[in-house]
C-alpha cells in the first residue's frame, strides 16, 4: 500500500489576513499545500508560496465563487493534488484553522480511513473575537461537523452543486464518515470573528442566489435567516491549548470585504430595487447605499408577514430543542 500523502487544498481570495493562521495550523498535518488564487489583489498567493505551497490561478475576469464556479475550483485543486501523488485531500478554507491537538492525532485518524471515506471535524464558529465560539445555543452553529478530509478512491465522484456544496466529494452517509473527537481536533472558523465582514458575506450570498432564482426571495430569506439570528446566543471561550502555535495576536483588523464591492457591482447591473425583497437592509451600509441610489429607504415587510415568519422560526427552534431533549432522555449522545 502506498504511503499516505496528505494535500491541503485551499481556495482563497484576498485572505492575507487569515492565511498565516490557516497555514500554521497545518504544520505536521499536511505534506503539501495547494491553493487556488481567485483574483486576489493582496499578498495571499505570495504567503502560500513563501511557506512552500503551490498556487494555481483562477482564470476569467470575475471571481469564480461569485460566478457559481466553486465546484470547478475545488475539482481543479483535487485533480492537481492527485497528479502530485496525494492519497488524502484536506479541503480547508483560508478563514479556518485546525486546533493544535489535531497535529498530534490527525494523521493517525487519516491513516485509518478506507478509500472514499471521510473524516469530519467539529466546525466551531468564532463570534466577534478569535477567542470565543458559539456553542449550545441551538442556532445553525450548534454541533456542526464538516467532512473536510477524504481518502482518494478510484470511484470518488466529482464535485457538483452551486453554493454551499459539501466540502469533499463523495457520500456523506454516516457509514462513510468518521467524526473526530473534539479533544483530538476541530476547525476554528474565523468568518464571524469580525461581524461586519461576515454580515456582508451573507448579504452577498442573498444577492447571488436571487439573481439565479429571481422568484425565490422568500425561500432565500428563510434559508439565511439563521445567519442573522443572535437572539439566544451563547459563547464558549476557546481553550489556550487549542490555539497553540497560531499567530492570533498578529491578525490585523479586517479590511473592507470584497463581497461589499461585489454587492455594489450587482446593484449597478440589476438596480438596487431588484434586491429589495431580501432581508438584508438591517446592515447600515446597505440601507445607505440603497438610499443613495434610489432616494428612499427599502420598504419593510408588513407586520403580518413578519409575524408569520417569526412564528415559523420559533417553531423550528422548539422542534430542535424537543428532539435533543428526547435523545438525552434516551441516553443518546449529541456528539
């Protein structure tokens, strides 16, 4: 059997702020790093090269992710890793970092994977700070695992989808996925460590989805509502031993997000009123931009529509709580 060779596959665009943490967390875990530079205007590509990584360049004039080309980007990275002899693919984003315990246990866990099988890590969303993550608040961020590592196999399928596709190709059936214990490793997700860029990212998702499906504004609002939901927020401090070796103190403040520039470009193309049915106008910058372009503020939903949506959300929250309660009473683990 060929020796294990782990390739970390990282798509990025203007991530020079967080790439040092991401790359530092992979020391001792990955044998090679391959990045896809999606039209960065900062030093992201140089940072990967300076640390021994290989950088591919996304072709075309516009961001691959904003054009729904995520599957092409990820598949290209995987094929390049396969060409270089990789046996395992670690599909990590530039705004993520592996906790330090995974440097001790990770390779042994990957060695145990059968061909085509995945290793899932707990995905911890940092919130308002790199030192705290959301946990136990029954939001969309509650006990998420992502299958970010897959062992190559002759029948491993290609990526498919538009946005929010599985990080790794192949089946996510529980029989095909091994969960890494939290004590042995997890993924820290920095996307909401600064909240304004995170809000712009979610607003951009709204806009891209509406262009693709103009008649589905209500469905899009329902899907992304969970990203705005801070009503029952609960935070837990990140243990110091999880971030050992990560240059957290050197992370600079967030620059203006590229999603903000993309949203303004979409407003230019479609007109701001095209996006008025979306629930994203609580962001002051977007409200001001809408007013600047139209001479008025976006119209709010009527009271009855807001009440119906609020009732549906609270019912879903209760249902999740009740299911978890039943599982606890039966002695089942929530992990």
